[in-house]
C-alpha cells in the first residue's frame, strides 16, 4: 500500500527531504559512520561510502514500493544535513525511527522532525498502528518519544540485538502513538 507522503516536509527550523543518491557523502560523514550516533540503531555503523550507497538503494526502492519513507533532516540555515528519519510501512502498521549527528543532540531537532513526520501519517485512515522501540539505556530517545505524544506500552526483555552493541539481546521499551481512527 502506497501512502500519500510528501517528499518534502517543512518545520520551523528544518526540512525533511526524501533521500536521493546525491546525499551519500553527507549521510556518511554526518552520522552514519559515527559510532556514538549509531550505537542504538538497528543497522551497523557504515564502514565505507559503499555502505551508504547500499542504504540509499534500499531507501529509494522502498519509497517506490511504499514500504519505506526515509527523509534527510536538514537545517534550513545553514542548509546542512544533520540526520535522518523514516517510516516503515507494513500494510498500515508503521514503525519509525530517527538519528541525528551527535553535534546536534539536545537542541530539540529530533522532537521537531519526528512530530512533523508523524503528523503526515497519524490521520491517514489506512494506518492502524504507529509504533517504535528503544534500548532501555537510550533515555534521551525515550524522552523524545514522550514529547511527541507516544505512550510506553511495554518493557520487552531481551527484545533486540543491536549490531553496534555486540549483538547481545537487549531489553527495550516499546512505544505507540494513540490514534483517533476507530477500528
């Protein structure tokens, strides 16, 4: 199922823009190759620009299929890529995530970008669930999710193997966004 998601979303300070292959170097050097940024990600830290090209190939193809809507997060002034966010669509069940370059943590960008991205899907009648999970140690992201209106649903013991944490099973907090759709 294809979702009606704009390729460009504007906030007060940011642009969320559909990724293109021209973004590869900025992605790699801004956050994808930085262990501090990727510690809690579901994908391994990029070791080379080829890893970033492989991700972009997946992202561009996913947008066309309606399964993945990945955006670069850009500051408006200066026009600089500082992270990414995305929605993964599984037939109306949306899982989402985000990542920022460490130098841009603690400035409200994650909350601003996530809120804007979720606003694009939460009223869509085809969407029946919006959710995500975080490592229990990732309190900063848990706080962002709460600020964006998500509620914690469960503590999931040994739920996920994060590749950048020796792939050991980690406890996770599961969050969902309450929807007004009546099912």
